[in-house]
C-alpha cells in the first residue's frame, strides 16, 4: 500500500486548479485589517472548505478585528512518543493592508504564470496552501501528531487581539510553520527583526503667527527636533532602524502650531536592544526642545524578533530536503519585516517562517504570486511535517 507521504504528494499534485479557484474567491473578498466583516467573510470561506473535508473548525471570537480560526486534524495516535501528542501548528493571517473596495477595483487576475490581486501572496495563498495540506492529512493520515491550523485576522496591524491566541497555542506547540509568502528566490525565513510602533503626541500653544508670534509655542517645531533626535538613534551595524513615517499637526498656516503628532517605527534584531532603544526614545519624548511643550508616547503595536533556536535550525535543514524532493532548492533568509512567527519563537516553539507559495511586491498594486509554486510548496510542507521525528523535534 502506498505510504501517506506518497499519497499526500500525489493528491496535492492534482489540486492546482482547486487551489487557484479557492484563492480567487479569497482575493476577491475584502479583508483589510480594520474590516472585521470582510476578514470574517474570508474566515467563512476557509471554514466551509475545511468543513467539507471533515475538519472541525473552532471560531475564537474577537471584539474589534477578525475572529481567530482553529482547525484540528488528529494524528500521532498510539505512538508512545510523548512529543507526538504536542500540536504541529500551521499558521497564517487573513487580513490585508488594502482599503475597502480594493478587490472590486483590482480583482484577482492571471497573467502568464503569475496571479495578481490584493493579498494574493501576503498571505491568502499561504492560507489556501494550509487548507489543502490539512485536507491531505485528513484524507490520508500519517501526521506525527495533532495538526492545528491557526488563522488570525489582525497581523498587519501588529496582532493586538491575535497575539495572545498565538502565544497560548505556541506554548504547547511541537513546531510552527508560518505560511507567509516564500521569497522570490524560493527562500524561507529563518530570522526576522522585531518592531515597535508608537505614537508621540505633542502639545504646544496657539498664537497668531503675525500679530502675537512670541506668545505661541510651536508643537511642530518640537516635533521636528524630536524626529531629528529619534532618527539619530539608528545603528545600521546593529540592525537598529528608526523611522518617523507619519506626521501631522498644526491648525492653520498663520497659527503657531498648538499640536503635532508623529508615528515611530523601531526595528531591531537582538531582543535586548528593544528596551535600550525604547528608553532612549522615551527620554527624547520627555525632553522639551522647545520650552513649554509637553509630549506623550503610546505604543500602538509590537512584534517580537524571530530568532533561530537549535530545534528551529534542525527543522530548516529537514525542510530543505523536503523542498528538494518537491522540486525546488531553498535557503534561509533574514528579513527586516516582522511577522507573527516572532511571537511563537519567543514562546520557545521551534518556528520556520515564509513556507508559503512564492510571491513578491507585497503591500503594493504590483503584488504577485507564482502559481507554479502552489503545489511544490504544499508538498514540501507536508513532507516536512511527516519528518519531524527524523529532525529530532
């Protein structure tokens, strides 16, 4: 009788058209992070597919953003190996960065071997891949432990509601595969920066800029000084970058600005660097460069860095072999971008990121997916799951 691996790989090889059809429906459904109804509509598509495959799906309700979905496929029964009863997590997020109505303006299209549309690679293709891999194990068995498909709805804004759900799952996970898009060179991600996204609000004093200029206190002047000081904290050699990417303020051109606001993006590599740099930012915000101004700092969202543990390195080496047998070569890549995989790694779960189908130019109108990567990347993920014992994880 054929092994589960050969059956799963063979079945996935027949599912390219079905994957594309599911992806089309998903891309053509609104799903921006702040569109809870749209993100939940994508979740309903996932639940219908998995339900038809006999896979139970639990909906973890969230008040503001998309609900979290938790699908389960049993495996690893009767092995006597304690680790084989720990969950193997296939992770992904359903939200995109695009505004309401983007799928109507720019629907799913195929040109040659590439598909285009909002979120086609980041990361609706990864969700589709996870759906079909779960279905394959449900059909043919062989999983060396219970499989959990965890799909959240707010990753693009820092997972304010999804993070505790992810961390709770990661604490008991044997391994985590995050299906963010594979790199254009077929690479997967073995390391990521952490990120802190914060807002500084500055209060000054309004005055007529011609009639009584000297009575005003410029919040915009204070913001400019703070931006210069914050940007000076950048240390490229250590992988630390600071960017004030959004600014606003003022009342009118002929008024000394009574208020101003700036949004700060901090990226770092080493976990210890986070607190060091944040303390420096807090000191800059607390200091008044323009006498009489006052400022506050609020953290808006945060991602933890993805660092490679010894167990994660073993999973990556094993995944490379699984990829080779699925028809492609892959290398580990470091990314300055953040993802939910940092949360799982911080909980001690061996984690490999960007195992999803290959795409590029995410967050832009040119975002694309390599359609020919759908099946091989699904096969590689399935093979990697089947070989966790061999990897000693």
